[in-house]
C-alpha cells in the first residue's frame, strides 16, 4: 500500500491528509463514476469541500481560507485526486490559479472582494490564458484590453478554461500593448455574467469529465481600472508565476491518480488467479508493480519537495520554477505509466467501466497536457539548467 516511508510527515500534516482521505473516500469516490459518465459539475461536493477549507488551503483565514501551508495543500489535493481527479482539478484551479495569483499580486481591496468567496468554495474561480491560436506559446495572445478613462474594454476569445462554464470570477490575460509582445500583456480580474461576457462552446473531454471546460468570449466587456491585477505589462510574469504554483498542484493530482491505480492493481494481483496461481506471482506482473511503486515514490519526493520550495518562496521571494516543472513532468508521466500498467494488469476488467481503472487512465492523460505540456516542462528545466534559450 502507498505510504510515506520516504517522507515523514508532521502530526498536523498527517491530520490534514487523513481528514482529506476520509472525506474523499466517503463523499467523492462513491459518486465519481456517475459524474464522469454524465459530465455534470459536482456543485454539492465542491460546496462541502469549501466548507472543509479545501478550496483555499493556503489562503490566510482573514481572506476566508484555511491558513495552512503548501504541503498541506498538496497532501489534501493528492487525496482528493485518489478518489476523483475531476474534483481535484476544480480544487487546484480555485487554490492555485485563482487565489494564489490574487494573493500574490492583488491589492487589499481585490483580496477582500474576490478571494474570500472562492477560498470558501461559495464561488468558483478560473484562469483564462489560453486562446485558440495561443497555447504553449502563451506570449502570442490576441485578446485586447484598451484603456478608456476609468475602465478597459476587453475583446477576445479564450479557450480551454477550466471551470469556465460555472466560474463566478476569473483572472484573464490580454494584450494592452501588442507591439511589446509578452511585455505588453496585462492581467485582470473579470466577473462572469456581465454584458460582453459570453460563454463559448463547452469542450467534450476524454477525462476529468466532471470538471467543466469551455471557451469564454469577450465582446466589448467593460472592466473598471481597479480590476487590473498588477501593473500594465506585468501580465506575462504574473501568468508564469501563477503557473509555477499550479504545476505543483498538478504534480499532486498526478500522484493521487497514480496511487489509486497502483493500490487497485496491487490488490487485484493478490486476488486474481490464472494458471493455478495469483497473477502477482508472475514476474511479468510483479516487476510491473515494483516499477509502479518506485516511480510513485520518486514522484512523491519531487512533488513534496516542490511544495516545500513553494512554501519557502513565501519568505525568500525566490522562484520555485525548476522544482515545480520537474515535479509536474515526472509525476504526470508516472501517472500515465502507472495507469497504463494498471489497465494491463486488470486486463478486461481494466477496460471495463465497472471498475475505475479506465477512468484513472483517461484522467491521467490531461496531467501531461494542461498547465504546460511535458515538452514545455522539459524546455523550462533545460533553460533553467543551462541558461540557454
Ligand atoms: N516566473 C516568473 N517570470 C517568468 C517565468 C516564471 N516561471 N518564466 C518566464 N518568466 C519571465 C522571463 O524572465 C522573461 O522576462 P523578461 O521579459 O523580463 O525577459 C519573460 O517571462 C519571458 O520569458 P521567456 O522568454 O522564457 O518566454 P517564452 O515566450 O520563451 O515562453 C514558456 C516561456 C515557458 C514556454 C511559457 O510560455 C510557458 O510556460 N508556456 C506554457 C503555457 C501554459 O502552461 N499554458 C497552460 C494554460 S493554463 C491551463 O492549462 C488551463 C487551465 O485552466 C488549467
């Protein structure tokens, strides 16, 4: 069974892990398959997760959060994702992509106005960077925000917005001075449902199906100047800093998916018999399980290390980009490796919707894609190591 032999936890961290595990196994695991099938957004459980403090774990209590540290966030997210990665996606966007960015770059008024609702799970937050023609190359966005007196007018089409269809507020990135390229990008806090805010097509997805994803289109949307996050031109650095935080969360999500698939595989290999013995007694299966376990523990070390680096950065101000990218890269590829092996070990039952194994496999894939593909993580790691571009 998965454990923490290589990384002893404090009593407080063990407690948050156990609380999250109990909640996830009792409240989320039993409904995960139905929500995966229907693709409905799990409002009820998200509300409960908010009440438990899971939607703003690192957010100080004065802004409606649980006031804990990054490791606590990672441990809770890992447990939620063991039960259902889609719930984990919603949780990670609220915590990392929305609350973290506003806490780090926002004014006191912005924190008071926008963080509290999302951190307590009463509101849903989102992060709006990607566009149809601007994904990995995030500095090439076409959305425009033009200042007009005390407000900006926003036009553009954003795509692949996690929680887009249900978001109450989102951090949106747009060009204010396109001639300056990435240095001409500015971040804004946008409220949903106002004139000029149009929900675009909803994405039918392979996995994390209960997490709603859509395009969001802005047509002459008016933003008060006080909703600008940071200064004009700060947007790209804000986007990258927030993604560093997000990637620590995705590493934890991938770890949780991998653990769930491994635990199920280990149990199945000890029960299922073929040719007169347990299938786990065949070297073909036992070696797979040994590789799965080893990669999971390596992912855990990288992920918890990235959490500690992010926590340190709160006092030192130092970037944790390298730690975050390495953790996300390795954990997401581990999740794919482990879930692929889990389907194979379960064979026909792994391919059947009667068990969650095929869902783990489908859910794992997104962790290699969103918040920066594996190729982008490799590029980031290489550049940081060499200083080359
Ligand atoms: N923190 C702070 N600043 C950073 C930074 C970081 N992690 N990374 C780069 N910067 C700064 C650089 O120092 C540089 O600053 P100057 O302008 O002062 O020189 C500036 O940003 C530009 O950096 P680069 O020249 O390295 O930029 P680039 O254009 O080559 O791109 C990249 C770098 C790493 C490829 C970046 O574009 C990237 O991460 N792309 C992937 C985008 C991504 O992850 N998208 C996912 C969207 S969110 C999502 O998945 C949806 C969801 O809802 C979950």
